[in-house]
């Protein structure tokens, strides 16, 4: 993998972190793999405006009946937006103006809805046609994808695809597609990337769905001021009480204490919003200098952390109880890490999961740990971890560097923490000389390198590994070049050493080799028979991802790949990995295909 590709796909750099510290109309049947995101038989009901979980809106077939609009509530952690009452085909991209604010830019400086996204092919993004011409289909898949992906590299690829500057298909309003892109990014924990997409659409061209997505995006970024441009549209199309609170905050930011207090009083008298959430809004007002009194925030009777509570508390440095942060959804941990105003202890607690998921790059993770260790009185565990990292990177003796890495890998108490440890040592592992004494099966060392994308460094270790070992399997799918002698027999040797449940690791090895075209059809069939696995199983999902590959739509392939890797690796069928790797290779994303296949062998 080239240095440019690595730089663009590994996520935020450490310095950036510190500084900022679409197939035809979809059928009624779900197009996702079995067990993933099956749509409800009936439309989701309109939620009440009390703080509660807001159901994501169901997708609408182009020629079907639209469900009732769904509006977000203050207590919602769901990032799905609202649906427009009108058929989306009747919406004119150039005339969607839900708000009434005056726009100060001249017409020539306004952005079109025909191409949305900041990342171009020249800066590492996908091509403008990466999602094809099936806009409603792509949006429906986005809405049904949870964002909780098994693969770190799958997340990195999907983030890159969603923030690419892509052409808006004629079948969908560009602002609506942007809303679905941003909402999926939020469910992935990618709050900063979601803001990039929201800010790629002029606010007075935002559709109701994008207005709702913008609300969640600015809360995820702990940026109440970002809500202000959308207040008129939010009051017209969204949760009125939530937007009234936002209106009060924006009045306060403008120095208008009277309207701010009036709006707060009206929301409180309605009795439709938790007083705790109103107090958080008043806390923000107090920070603007427009509050009439000091506000004390007590979490005693609060049972969950919502997006409103996260955003308002983080923006005003209100400490969130550890129990609430621990019980928060996984995506909110990503928001926590990426919000530089969050207290360092909370960021460090959320960092391992974010690193394992791909929200943090290896360099960003190490930089965050180093910054935390530099504060006064760091915890003993953090101090020990950073001391080991220093030894892994800088010890004079190579044996000491490897020993430090082993200690870091062994320290994790959960699979996520252990893989995050491998992410943190990626650059140190890549720098270790090949002639270092590392034992018979250095699969963790190689897995650490490939977690950071250092495949050129990993391949240098080929002469040192034993055929059939776990390290050999990682290199067999992760190296830039195929290894010699990959046959059904060598796969059999690998399975003989496989201690994973139901030989899942061996099945993933075969799926990766077959998807990459690194084992001939006869040998693959023989090994599949021995392992009792059907890699050619046909489902709606498998036909969809291969059809997208045939149409040369890498963005759609990446999206469908993510849909096939939801949950944990232990729940991903081997045939999913086969189709994912094969489809990615066919659309020119072979490097990402290799990294995903290698990751599967490391993490099961």
C-alpha cells in the first residue's frame, strides 16, 4: 500500500487531533444480509417530544407510500433525520429553502447539490460516480446500516467513501443523500467527518432530513453555535421544543437575553422536555453571559446519556458521570475521543474502542496517550502504558523493543483492548528489524503492522514464518504479493493449528485467499469441502455486492461490504468475507481487501 493511500485512509493524524482537541428502487424486502437491519413491517410511529430513543425512519420505495415523518427529540441518540412529507422526486435541488434566513454569499459562491463531499480523487477520495446512479437505493442501505462494524479497515474505507465528493443521482435530493451520509457517519462515531458532509451543503438548501442530521451532528461535535443557522428550518420541520431551546441558546450567543429567557420559559411551561435538559441549555446560556443565574447540573436522576446531554455538557465542561459514559452507545465513545474539550480521563477511557474501530489512527492514538501522560499526575496504568510504548519505540536493544510490545499486547483484558494495543504499536512493529528474535509464530507483530497498513514492512518477514502457522496465514492474505505454494494442503496445515471456534479462522483464511484469487479453484473447492464451508452461497446481499462490482461502483461496494460486516467478527459468515474481498479487488480496492482479510485472521 502506498504511503499516500495510508496517510489518507488511516484517519485523523495526531497533530490534527490535537488541534481540533447508492440498483433500482428498493423492494419491500430487506436487501441486507440475513439478520442485519430487517425493516419493520409497519412505519415507525412519531415519537413524543420527551427525551427518549427516536426510531430511525424506514426507507421508502420510489413508487411506494411514504411513512409519517419522524422528528428527532432532545433525548435521541439516533442520528437518522426526518423524512419529507412530499415525494422526493418532487423536490427541486435548487429551490429547497426550509428556512428564511438571509444568505450573504453571492450566487457564484454558492455550492451546488449536484456534487457533495470534501474528498476528491486527488486527495484520496473515490471518483464522483463511486455510488452509481441509484440514489434512493444507496440512501436506503445507509439508513439500514448500524455503523457498528466488525472491521477497523471496513470502517476506514466506508468513512473515506462517505466523505468523497460524489455526484448526486437524479433519483434523490442531494441534501437528503447528504443527510443519510452524515447520519451513518455519526452512527460510526465519526463526528468530525459528519460535520464535513453537513457543512458541504449551504444551510438554506438543507432539506428537513438534513436539518435533523445537522442537529445531531453539531451536538456530537459539542458545538451549540452550529445549530443557529438551522433554527428557523428546525422550528418549521423538526422537534419544536428542542429547536426552541436551540433558539434560546443562539439568542444568547447574539447577546439577546430577553428572547433567550422567553424561549426557555416557554419550553419549561410546556412540560414536554425534561427539566434536566433545559438546565443544560441554561448552562450554555450562562456561558454566553446571557444567563440570569448560575446553573448547577446534578446527574442523580439521569439514567442515560443522549446526544443533547452529550453535546451541551461537553460544550460547557460539565463532567459526565463515568457510569453514563461507560453505558453510552459505542458511537458516542467516538464522539468523546474526537471532542478536544472533553476531559482527558474520559477521552482515554473511550480511546481503545475508538482505535480498534478505526475512528483513531495509530498515530492519533499514540499522540493522545502521550498528551494524557504529560498531564499532572497521570494514572498508574496510563503511566505504565506510555512507558512501555516509549520502550517499544525507542529502546536501544531490539529484543527490549519487542518485549515491550508483547507486554502492551498482553495487558488488554478484552478483545477490543488487545486489538487496540496492536494498533498503538503499529509503527514500532514496522520499524523492528527482521532479524530480531521473536519466537516461532509472530502473528501479533504482523497483525500490528497490518493494523496500521504497513504491508510492505510485513512482507519482509515471509522468510521467518512457518508455513501453516497463524503468522503465515496473516501474510498469505495481507501481503502485497501472493505467497508461493498456497494450496489446499497448506490451508489444511493452518487448520490443524486453528484453535478458533468451529475453525472460523481457517474459513476466513480460505475466504480471503479465494476472494483475492490467491488459490486456484480446485484447491479452494477441496479446502472448502474439508472445512465444510460454502463460499459461493447466493443471497440478495451477495448478488447486490457483486452487481455493484460489475458496474464498477467502489462506493456502493464499500457500503454493501460494511452492511455485511455489522456486529462482531464471530458473527460474520465466511462467505461474506469472500464476497467482500472479491468485490473490493474487482473495483480497484485490493489493498483494503487485503487489510480486511488479514484483520479477520488476527481478531478471531
